[in-house]
C-alpha cells in the first residue's frame, strides 16, 4: 500500500524509500524477509492462512490475504502452524528485468519523497 492505495495485507510502503537506500530496497524486493505467518485449522475444519496481527495466551487475531480479520479463541482451534515465510513472492529477482527492478526501486523512493 502506498498513500492509502493498494492491498490490505502488506505493509504501508509510503515512507519506505525515505528510510532505506536503493540497495536495501532492491534487496528487500528480491529477497523478502520472513514474516510471522500462520496456518490455522478450527475444530470445525475451517482453514485460514495469513499474518498474525495480535496474539496472547487465549486468543489469536490474524489477517488473511483478502484483507479480512479473523479472531479466534485458542480453545476453538484444532491446529496452529507457525511459519517463517514471506507472503511476498521470492521470485521477483528472476521474474523482473533489471529495468523493472530499477523502476520499482525508483517508484518507492519517489513515493517517499526521497528522490
């Protein structure tokens, strides 16, 4: 998301370019960091995959890729699988040309007003 536009699940990148140099931005695109993702199965058989937004001893709140929030009482869950895996594809270094990576990097820097 940039300036309130875009998807719901990812971080707001509006200021990302202001706090990271060109090399750091390019590296984050081609080698995304692992997030705290989770796969949850309810006792009734419902399955959910997303990002943990909040958790305590009794409940888990997560957001799925469609932007919806799901709140679970842990006693009602059959299985919780924690993963260290980015929701961002790890293949951008192969899929995007050097020019496309340059354009994306430049876009993120301009969006933050750092270029």
